[in-house]
């Protein structure tokens, strides 16, 4: 399984020969200025919620790649209004079958609106299960007891958790989240992009290590295999 980080909460996972992009916010991010969005391929784009630091490049990438865009029902309507032809609406509940595996939309404690202030439905996390491995993307969220449900649905190989604080969990809460979800390999996202979410990355790595866990912080543009960190 290939994992490529594009900054903030944007990353791509390749599963069963399908490229799945998450929360595309690249061109407005000065830390990702070396990334050319025209070179990004995508079969699917999953959107956790409607905030600008998650959707900035979605329309451009979706129209070029003809990717299927997946999000809350209100988000899927927004996709259609913006000329995206292939969409899949979902909501909290049972897993949805795709050609790469199954996806369950789960609770995220956050807010969700589009840049114009209009309602963007409930914020989500996603649990992915497939023949190549299982992972959880928490989306933008605070620590929540709901995370303790996730091991009932999947034995995770890795999880993608926000660690920047202020708008989401910080690294200390992410360590607790890793316990809740029974996962020792964590990819950290949503940190250092803005002043309010800057963190001490060395301390975060050390804190995870002290808890018996491995925090992966790939460079922007770096591809890793989180199944063999």
C-alpha cells in the first residue's frame, strides 16, 4: 500500500491499483509549493468536510482526473453544483462497498461549512478495509470516545490522525486516540501549516515512542509504505 503526503490533511493512498486522494489543499499551502497538482492522479477523492483547507484544489483535480468524489450528502450536492459528474453521497452508518474495498463514514467532532459559509453537512472520519490492509482517517476531530468503536469494525494497520491542536486533537490526545483505536502506527497530519497549529515534531515523535507507538511524519511529496514503517 502506497501513501503519499501532500501537506496539511491532504494525502493519497493507493489500494488495489486505485488512487484515492483525501482533502486536497495544496496550491494555497506555501509548504507545498513544489507540488504540481496537474501531476496528481486520482480515481477517487474523499472529502472529510467542507473547510477551505480541505477542498481548495478538489474541483480542479476532480475535473481533470474524472475522479469519483465521495462525501456527505450535502457535500455531494456541492460537488454536482460545481460541475463534478461522478459523485457518491454517504452518511454515518454501515460500510459502503467500492471496487477497492469498503468504507465506513464515522463520527468526527468538528464543524463543517463551505468557504461561503453555507452548510456542508456532518464532518466525517473514514474507516477503510481492503484486501491490502485497513486504515482509519480521522479527519479534523477532537478526541472522542466514539473512536473506541473502530476496533469493532476493523483491525487497523495504520491510522491518519491530526496532531496540530487548536482546531483538532493535539499530539498528546492523538496518543490516547491511538489507544482507543488499537493502532500503533500513526501518520500525523494537520500540523505546522499555520502558526496556530505549529508543534514540536521531535517531542511528538518522542511522546508516541514513549507510549510504544510509531508516529510517522513524511515530508510533503514523500511516498511511504505505512504497512512497513
